[in-house]
C-alpha cells in the first residue's frame, strides 16, 4: 500500500491486502469510535489495534476521536505503507475544542 | 528516437535540479553524502551519454532509472525524518527551535513537491526505460473519466469561485461573532465555543503539511463553525455556547495564603495544588488583628523541574506519572508568603528574608478529580459506547451527505457554493501563509491562520447554501449539543471527587514566637458542582516562650481550629465566578502575642468567624480577584465584634501555561 496524500488520509492498495491501524491515547482515555466500510459505528478495540482486508474499490474507515482532558492527544498509525519511513504513516490529533472525524480512504 | 531522448533529458534535468535544491537543505550526513554521490554519478552519466540507437543505450537508461529510484527513496526517507522532527519539536517555546521547525516545515513542503515531480518524471521515463523495478508497488485501478454531473459541478464551482461571494454572505452585523476576536496565542481563545473552535481549527491546520480546510479530518471543527454561522443567520435555531471545561473551571486549587496570614481573603484552605506556579496578592485579614498586604508564591516543584527542563504541560505531566519521585513532587506544593509591611521599607515588596512571613509545604494524598483515574474507566467506556457512537454516526451521515469522497483527489463539498467558498478560503490561507514566509513563529502562524478562518467564516455564502445542507447541519448541531451536555455531566461528577491534603505552615514572627501549623484538608462535591471543603488544624510553638510575672509559661500547643467552606461556581456571561460561604472556629489554648512579641493576658478563648465572598475572573487568563467580607465575634487580641473587607488578586499559571506550551 502507498500513501496517496498525507493530509487527505488517502491510500492506494490492492484488493485482499491487510491493513493495520493502531490508535494510542496519550494523557486521555481512549475515546474513539469507528465505522469500517459503511458499517455502523462501534468503539475502537480496547487493545488499540484494528486489522482488516481491502475490498475492491473504495474502503472507508471513519474514526471519531474525542478526549476527556484538555491536553491529551491520539496518535493513529497506519501500516504497511511502503512509501513512508518504517513502512508506517503516523497522524497525531491533539485534543481540541471539538471531536475529530478522520476519514481514511483506501482505494484499490 | 529524438522524442525518447528528450524525455530522458527531461528526467535528468529534473533530477539534477532536485539534487541542487536538496543539497542546500540540512540532511543527515550519510544521506547528504549519498545525494552528492548520485549527483556526481548522474553528471558523469550525462557527460557520457551513448549515441542514440547504440548498444550501450539500454545500459544507460537502466543506470539513469536506478539512480532516479535511489534518489526518490532518499527523498522519501528525508520526508519521514522531517515529519518526525517537526512532530517532536513543534511544542517547544524556544524561539530558535520554533524558527527551526518553521524551516523544517517549509523544507517538507519542498520535499513533497519534489517527490511528486520526480515520480511524475520517472513515470514518463518509465515509458521508455522499464529495466529497473525498485519495489513492487500496488497499481491502483485507472481513474474513471469524469461524469457529466461532475463536469457540470466543477464548472459551477469554477464560476462561483471566480465570483465575489461576499455579496452572498450574511450582513456583517449579523454574521460577525459577538465576541471580540481574541488571539489564539499566547493566551487562550475567548470564552465562546465558536472562538475556541476557530483556534482549535487553526492549531490543527498548522499541524497539517499544507494549511487548507481538509474535509478528511477537519469536519468536526468546520461543521461547528458552519452551524454557528448558517443556523444563526438563517434559522430560528441558534447554536448554544457550551460551558467551559477549562482549567479555570477547577474550584479546588488554593493559590493564596491560609487563614492565619494577615493578608488572606480566605478562612479555609483548599486541597488542590497547581501543576506549576501560583501567585496571589491579597489585602485583608481573616482572623488576625492586623490587616496587611501579603504576597504568596505557590510552587509545584515537579512542575518547575519540568518547566526548567523545557518540557510542556502534557509531556511533563506524562513523564512525571512514570517516575515515582517526580510523581510525588507533582503532588506537592511549596508556598512562600511575604508581608510587605515588614522590612526596612514597609509597604514596598522587596521579597527579602525580612518580609518572608510564612513558609508552607503541602502534599496531596487523595485527588479523585482526574478524569483518567481507573475508577472512572467504566464510565468513559459506557459514554463512548453510547454518546460518542451516536455523535460519530451523525458526523459520518452528515459527512457523507455534504461531501464527496469517492474520487482519489481531495474530498469536496457537494454543495457548489460551499465548495467555491472552501476553494477561496484555501487560497486565502495559502496566500497568507506564503506571504508570512518561513521565518514566522509557530504562534504567529496559528494566529494568522485563525484570523483568516475568522474572516472566511464571516463570508460563508448563506444565501447560496442549499436547504439540504442546513438540514444536515441542524442534525449535527442537535446531536452535538446532546453529546456535549452528557459529557459535561460526567465531567461535573468527576469534578466533585474527593480530595485529601495535609499542609504544614511555618509562620515567622518579627518578635512574636515562630509557630508551626499542621492542617488536614478534605474536600468533596455535591449537587450541581458545589464544592465542600473542611479543615482541621492545630498550631504549636516552635520554641515555647518563657513566662512573665503576669503571664505564666504557656504549653506547647497554642490553638486548634476547624473550618468549612461551601463554594458555588456559576456562569455570568462567558466567565465563571465562584461564590463562597465559610465559617471557622478557633480555640485559643494560650494567650496571643502582639507583633512586638508581648503576650497579652486574657486573650485565651473562642473565636468564631464567618465570611462570604466572590471570585471575579478574567476569562482564560487564570487571573481572579477574590473579594470577601468577614464577620468575627473577636480577633485574637481584641475581644470586640468586627466586620472586615478583603480584596485580592490571584494568578494561576497553569491556565496560561497549558495554553502556551501544551506539549
């Protein structure tokens, strides 16, 4: 898989490829829910890691992220991204005034 | 053949120019050396290009492709290293580091652009040179041609984008925020959620490689701004200003001096300790006979260690939780109270030893007001599983309804007016950041971005936005309001958690005996965020004074005291005020002493004091003016009823520091 655009959270991969996404909460409880491929929202796995395989076409992974402190952050790591250092793409969202919805898009 | 060679030369020219640019940028020595090696090799290759159609041509092409691939890999590694550096350094308050981060950010933009150009050039070269395949890359399916509807949409947006949309915005008097535009840095944004949202979005855009309104990750902030503007101006519904969940909302922190001090405005000592540093200037006396001005500095040693180590609020707090010693220090505070009536120049604060009237040390043993405590984990899990799931669903639904994310390009608004507004806003952001240049500090850049967002928000084309868009935003606003209300309820419950602290105070008399006081402080909450604090303490002589003919030698214990306070926070406008009522009982076991050290006979007995007061804040700056009135049946020296007014000034550095240097 390759990163298409860092800020746009878009990637190019191949159907059947396994994607790993890791969420790490820092100085806040993990307050993350997600919707994968249009399924209803559910809380992010307690162990922080989600693995799934890409279907043909557009695969959406929407994460809604919030905090229970003012000064925390959530780090989201996407693996395996061949055109990034250590084959992983890292995004950090500091806690802000409003929740973040990160719309990751994986095209095959 | 000439055409093929032209393409080859194009690649070589681009590679050469990239190398020239990159060679001027700071890079790890090894990579720099490699870049120079590739530069030399490509130069050599170019100087010895074989004749077109010769046998050596294939090898020449392969070498060129190989060098290009390796250079691209180097650039990608450099891009990753730059991102990592920026992420690690961007919280620093040092001007030098800020400037360095801005230079890195500018460099990152160049590297990104260079990588794209190189990959495009290699793609063109690949049409004629296909010998070397550096890594198997997934080959995405080809982009479908734009549909008629997409072409029509892009034409509409293009026409609108070229138009002056300001004519379609709400009248300035309606659209503009009621709050004056406060800078996001160095102080926090103003009290309204709208202002905080502007700053929140500005900080997040500043973290992006390119500060544009990004519909893949900024919709939480962007929809909030749109709700504030679109529903405010065109609908009966108005957006609700949410109650601040900020540092100044804490009512458990004691910054000023305790009740034994001459200048204090409080009868009761509170349990919480500031993370870093507190300053209080107070005039009045709660229980003493003299009323002077005192200045109290309260320091958290752990926070100070972190600050001196240039660690931010979060980093410092986080690291202190992993280090037992720092964790202990983080739960302590030291207080130094200076009496300005003392010393060689009474009335002037000199801060010297003569004016030091009291020293205190406090340890926080129990504090159940941290939302991250294990005992609240289940509450947050349930909150996420219900309320955040609902909010996420609405955000997803509204996102899908309002935006188009089906193409490989950036996500766009479906509403052509909004998309045109977004494009103009992105241009305005780009222009502002470009004009400011790379030397601008991170704080100034955030303020700059916030200013542009604020201007652009006032220009949302209210009259052109579709009813469907407004309906979707209304759905989001309703769900978000419910979410915030539930979250606040949970945070309020946590803010009423128990606190238990022990404080030791050493009071230094000028001529009177020095005293030690040990105070047990407990606090809890009840009802709608009402804070209850109780104190129990006893005071003893550091050195028992001798007796006189009139007054026998006293015992070691001088007095014991009990006190209680009820604090009721309430909102007035955008600010949080605290009203308190407190009572204190003191049993003087021994006769009191004057400042001159004379023991006054017949002063043993009971002292009862009542007080009510109000903390008047300056929003978001951590500054409060406590004003109180005290009623007493007597003072320590005079057995007469007394009514006294007190006024003070307290400054809690935590509030400002958490905004100035969060990481």
